[in-house]
C-alpha cells in the first residue's frame, strides 16, 4: 500500500513536498501478532465495513467474520462467545480507514 502526506510551508501554506511511503501490510501485521500476548488477549485488524482482515486465529478471517463497534462495544462477547473488554483505534492509510482492535478476557 502506498501512502502520501503533503508537507506545506508553515508561513505561506504552499505545498513544498509530498512524503511518500510504501507499507507492506503483511509485514506490519506479522510484527503485531508476533508480540508476546497472554492467553485471552487478542489484537486484530478490521476494515471500514466491519470485516475482520487479520486475526491471530486465521479461521476468524477465513469465516469472513465481522465486528460492529458502533455502540462502543467495550464489553462484549468475542468470536468464541467469551466475555471480553476491548478498545479500538482508527488506522488511516492513504484514503482507507481501518480499525485496530485489542481485547482481553
């Protein structure tokens, strides 16, 4: 994925340069899921439409599971039916917005 950020002169507001970066989401995600989490802790990536794009349990992605946090969803049941407490944050890359979700039983 390619992303760009326009950098403007602070005094004139004139566009000076565009900073470009290429992201390999598979590499970024591997670094996230390789962290040492305790049992009952998960972190995963959700698309704007709620579809789970990456999860430590590949069957969640393969089953095309989705998640809606429109009501806050801080305390909810996870994909296995266990009660969890969670938090989420938007991740904007290019023109797309993803959600990173962390949860713990």
